[in-house]
């Protein structure tokens, strides 16, 4: 095990102990045990040619400290196991549970089966569990749903299932985003493909062009909206309920679910809006991707996790871990000047872990929370440093600039009046919130971190305390 990587391992961002992890899957809360379940795409070796692909598993009581458990869904004769989601079938609509199974622990997992070595076919499968730890594959792993366009189309994956009216709604991705409806979680009927909308930020189109390389049969500017790892969930806003469609963490669209000719259709109210904010989304240097919301939550919040993309897998081969999960993010919806906008914050459980003030100039190997405010128009300079690197946050001329060792990282527009910046440094992971409207993450390797205020920035720094 490499000591350098081991010392840098994040304390608050979940990582598997060995192997390689990426997309979060099946995020669900067990009301009976008080445990949050995190499943995720997992390879038991860093190099894909030497690995088994399936769902890894971790549990937590507070969304912060995770305990790694054994993998729950592994490859079979139908294919390797890829991304999906989970729900609690409280009313036993599937008929797979008996009366002795606690209604709060009727886990149903929907995953992608990818027959990568033979047909290339991707399809949707189901597994169920009465404790969240041990899953049984329905029909021994035989797919329950194929692409309605072609049985062997290989762009059909990442099912996200959510309760809808008296039944269930599934959105699939990997290509054209599609909606399916079921009353029993086992038999699904195609409803509609999601119509494309324009991007409100032109940089989204650039990211979709890059994604087009991995989705070659889907035009990012075509009639039907393409995307990977879709999410779909309702949020309350000013007394009304809106549905949000999120694609991979690249963009979100606010709208409604309506019936047209007896079929369920997603009707957009907005264009594509930025979910994560990056100048170079696919740099694989810590950007959040494959975002997924928890099906339920102990406090009724909408909580999201994402995989932080990285390109260190070849370099980290044989070392202790590779792949990082984001901090848990609470999401809400606001309407400002007639326009819908997502708001972000880290969950309260995380904030409460930062209790000890850190004096300026001091350093610590523990995670640090920086929170500061300044008025737009004032020039501010704030530096987070380690022995190896310096990260500079500078506010000037209506923008916030972030650079690493003098090289540009990102530039964000500031709002009029007071601006608020929050930064968590956890090992090599920097997580940033600006005005609860801009969120992004990036990697900077270093052993310990401290800070200095160059000018104009009222900042408080707290150290993580276990």
C-alpha cells in the first residue's frame, strides 16, 4: 500500500478501500435501522481488464461516516452489472415479499445488465432484499426490460425509479432519455421519450458534444434529449410541486409530468441549466458526475451524491484506493424573477462536524471548512496552501477566480451585494459552494492544509473534529 496515497485518503468523501469505484447507485434510507445505503459501481481491481464489475456497498448512520460492506450484485450469465437505483416497496406492489418482511425494508434494486462480451446488449434487471445487505436477483438475473426501439440496442441503461401517483415511474439513459410506468415494479410500459430543449448555458452544449463520443447514436441537438445516469424527482417551490430531470450532473431541467394521449410526458418549463459548474467538465480531475438522489431521507430532504471523476486509475494501480464520492448535498428549488433555480448546501450533519477554530497560518491534516463573505466590487485574495500546492481564491471585477499554483482553474460570476464562499478541503478534495448557487469540486494533492488572507475577506476557518 502506498503511504502517500494512504495519508491523503479523504476522511469525509467516501472511497472504497481497494479497487476502483465510480457511479453512485441505489441510494436509499432504511427507516427501520436508521441506515443510509450507498451502492456504487465497483471494480475489484483498478485496471478494467483484470476486474469484476458489480455494485459495491457502504452504510452510514449520518451520511458522513461510511462503513464498507461486501458487494451486493455481481456479474452473471446475462452480463456485467452497471448503474441503477433502488426504492422501498412498502406496499409490496411487486408481490416479492411476505408479511414477515418489515414494510420499511422491502428493498428493490434496478440495475443495468451489460452483455459486453457477446451481443453488446444493455437491459434492465431487478434484485430484491429484506435487509439491504443480501439481494436475490429476480428471475435469476434475466432482464425485465429491453429498449423498446431495439432489443439489442446498447444505449439503454442507468434506470432511476421513483414513486408516481399510484404506481412507479422509471427514467432510463445511456442514450435517449425515456420514461416507463409500472404498477408492480416488474412489468413496465413505455410512456414517452423526453423532448430536447435548448441549453441556457452554451457550455453545456460543448459538454454534450464530448459525451456524444460515448453515445454515438444520439445527437445532442436532436429532437430527443440524450444523457447518462438520469435522475428524476419532485421538489416543492412556493406552494407548487415541480419535477426536476437531471442528466449525469451536467444539467438539470425544471418541468412537470403530464398526461398526453394517456401517456406520461415530461413537460419542461426551463432549458438545460448547469448542475455542476466547470470550465472543463470532462477533465477527470475531480468533477462531479453521475449524480443521484436518495429515494428517501430521514429528514425529508432531497440529498444527492455524485462520483468525482478522476484519471488517476493507471497511476494508482496497486495502491490503496481509486475513486471518490462527493459530499452529501441537500438540494432545494427557488423561483427568482420568474425563473427556477436550484439551491445547494451540504447536509447539516456535515457542518456540525466542524467545531474547532483554526488560527491563520496554522496547518492541519484534518479536513478544514472555510466560510467567508465579501461585497462585490471589493478585491479579495484568500489562499489555501499545503507544502506542495497553493490554491488562490480571488474576487475582482464581478468574478471569482480560482487558480492552482498560478494556473487558472475556474471563473464564476458574482452577484451584486454580499457574496458568500464556502470551501471544504478533505485530503486532496476541494469542495466549493458559492452563494448556494454554484457548486463544484476538484483535486489538489497535498499532505496538510492551512490558509492566509491577503486582503478584504472576512473568513472563518474551522477544523474537523471527530
